[in-house]
C-alpha cells in the first residue's frame, strides 16, 4: 500500500471522526427525545388499552422535550453523549475510511461510483463500523432511556457484562445492522448520484458547501424514513433484551399493542436528527478533507 494511499485513508478517518464529534454533540437532544418516545412504548404501555390512554405529553416530540427539561434539567438532554462520542470517534472515522478505501478500489480515478456500487460500499462500510462499536450503542440507548442508573460508561459496560454477558453487550445487533446498513447504503446512493449529477450539470469538480448540504438533506430524509421501523425494533431489543429476544417477536409485540404506527414511533425526531446530522457530517467531512489535504500536501 503506497504512502499516498495510506495518507488518504488517514485523512478520511480524521475528517470523519472530527465531523462526527461535532454533529453528535449538536444533535444529541433529538436522539434522546426519540429514545424516550420509543422507551415509553416499552415501559409504560403494557396493553393495547394503555396505548390508547397514553397522555399526549408522552406522544409528541415537543412535549417530550419540554417534559425532560421541566422534570430533570436542561443538560439532561445530553444524557448519553459520552458513549455517543466514544462510539462515533472510531465508528464514524472507520466508516469514512472504509468508504474511501472501497471507492479507491472500485471507483473511477476521481472517486465517482455507480448507484449500485454506492449501495454496496455504503452497506459494507456501515456494517463494519456498526459491529465494531455496538456495545457503546447499547450503553447509549440505555442512558437515553432514563431507566438505567449507570455511574459511567465503564460501569455500564462492566454491569452489562456481569449480568447479561456478551449477549447483552451485543443485544439488538441484527436489528441495528438492519437499520444502519440499509440507511448508509440508501444514503450514499442518493448522495453520490445527486452530487455527481450536479457536478456534471454545473461543470464543477467541487461543489460549494450549501449545495453539498442540500444533497445530504435529501439523501438523509429518504434513508431515515425507510429505516425507521428497524430503529424502533433495535431500541426495544437493547432496552429489554430478556423480553425481546429476536426481531420477529419484537415486531409481533409492537404490532399487537400499538399497531403499525408503533413501528414509526419517534419518526419526527429521528428523521430530523439523522437527516441534519448526516447532512452536516458529510458537509463538514468534505470541507475538512479539502483543508487537511491543502495543508499537508
């Protein structure tokens, strides 16, 4: 492997991890609200009748947001941000480094890929990064739910290992991959194709940040909506792995108690967060790569 090639992978990892940290901290409140809305189904809804009588304050995104600030404190909106950062630094960095590696292997000289190549590259890259940091994803979900009183990330990991073993640390792995791999595959397909089309139509090899942001927003919204049910299933399996042992039984339980709409609980905060986070992550990433290459070449 040439030094220039290794440099490219390192630049991708550094830029990806940095942009990931920035956007994770910025959009953590939306992720926490989404998790609380989904956890409500699991902890407060024990029957179909309960689902029908759930207070409106526990159903709407804005009310959940206000309720957290009122009952807890404003900074509680960032509960789970530490495991999120510990997950995203290696996870997002690895994701972008893998994309760069695969693009270089199968893409054209300028890194452009076809729609089918983008689907495969996005899916593989996310699968590798997600599987590598899944224990932190489990800890993050439990922190955000408000139903676990861990004293820190280290205590959370050791507690889960002690009481649940490896199965607990990797609970919801299949559901997470079913959510994340398709999301990244669909996202990268829309993003790469829209970006390449605009570059061709505008006759520019480098698009301005605002144009990249628009491509990212469109791609993120499409991918988020398609993968929302998998996110709900993943949250249930990670919060109560002893109850929701597999995807099939989890889906059956949600449908029985809450109907099909239960699979889209937390859709608004998740679509908002994932769309904006993906948009700004990719925009920051593209700009950081340009800056790093400029100052190190």
